C-alpha cells in the first residue's frame, strides 16, 4: 500500500470531490490560514531545537559554495523561520536578494512582519509567476518543514529548476523520517515513553489550559476549522473529521510503524536515489529520538536514553535536515 492508497482509504467515507493531490493542497491552504495566527506558539520545538542545526547547514553552504553574494528563494516560508536563520548565520552583507514565497497569505503576512525589520529589501510573494521572467536565478533554495505537506515533493521542487542556478544549494530542514519507526529499538523506546506521556497528560495543567483556550476561542483549532471550511467549500460531501484533516495536511508524516510501512514519512537514503537525476545529497543530520518531543525538555531518564539512541543509530532520528546540490 502506498501513502496515497492510505489517504484514499481514510477519505472514502467523506466522499472527496477532488483528486487526492489537489485536495491535499486545498486543505493545506485552509489549515494554514487558521494556524498562521499562532503557528510559532504551537511549534516551540522549531525555535528550541532547529537554530543550531540551521547554523550547521548555513556554515556548510558558506564553506562549500564559491559564492560572494547569495540570492535566496525561501520556498514555503511560513512565518519566516528559515529566512531568519539565514539572515542571522550567513556572513553579514552577503545576501543580495531574498524572496519569501508562501501560498498562504496569512502565513506570508506573519513572515513579512518578522523579516522586514531584519532585511528591508526582502520580497514577499504568494504567486511565483512574477519571478519567472527574472534573468537572475537563485543560488540558494531554503525550505523548512515543507516537503511533508506536498503530495509530490520532488516534482514541486524540480518545477523551480528554471529559477535556480546550475550550482544552487538547497537547504531542506525538519522533515519526518520513517526510519525512526522502522528501527525496532527506537520504536520500542518511544512506545514506553509515549505510554508514560499519555498518563502524564491527565495530570498536565497546561493540557487542560490549551483545551480551555480552544473552547473560548483564545487558541486556534486548525484541524477542526479546516474540516468545516473544506466541507462548506464543497471539497467533501460529508464533513471530514479533524483527524482526517490532520492526515491530509501532514501528508507524509508517520505516527506509527504501520503508517511508516504504508509509505508515510521519508527515508533520506531512498530520497537520495529518487532525487539523483536532479540533486546530490551533501549533508544530513537526524535528530528527535523521542518523536515530536524535544529531548532537552524531558527527564534525565528519557533524555539520556535519547542520546544513547542518537549515538547508536545516527541515521534514524524521527526528523532530519539535509543539504543538496543541484546536479
């Protein structure tokens, strides 16, 4: 069973009215229109865990590319996290051009507010067609937590090739790895952690506060709101559940060995083969040996176990970042 087969099966009761690929893109737009308002608060792990890794990727780019001036396309910029890292870590004055693209106007507004004070010449677009006739190509492509939302990641990235220079580097941050669930030791450790975490939620004041905020409208519920909006737009004949919307939005994210076995999640080694005609993998780092939980926030029991797994299985973290060079 492929990932598309998996999605098709769970969508069937709701009678989708678009092909799966189109549906994934449309539901993502609806979801991120809601999530934009508090995306950064909902994903603290991005700001806690990823900056040092983005510094490593940026250092790799600066050391290996014979580039004096960077022309950057931040594709799927979201609220501006990766653009912020590039501005911070690339040599001062080396960014000649920065274009931030996102199909969500709401996300793009957040990015504009964050990045303009840091780089006043940045351009923000929700339609890349305006860039197609520009003779100056980009020599650095940046994505972060993007590919798993795309029904066809390689096809989407390769659509950009005419706008990318022959020696372009692609910094791809924070994607989900199926290798984590397929590693028996990692999966066994994570199962024990998840069981304890499930019980601790009953005692978590923060968990109850989050639910209370959602009830009174102080915190968004993107899956629920996107499910309603998708139904009212006629994307389904029956309103989908928030669970189904979450599966559509995180199209390539596995939450179990079963899902990983059905094609959800990425394996960077398989991607290396799949992308070989267009891209060469230069650098990779995997992390997150407790799933979506940030190890440094955990008790010593689990953080120590995470470090042991990382040393033993450096390729099998739940997430990974990669740097690619165009062939």
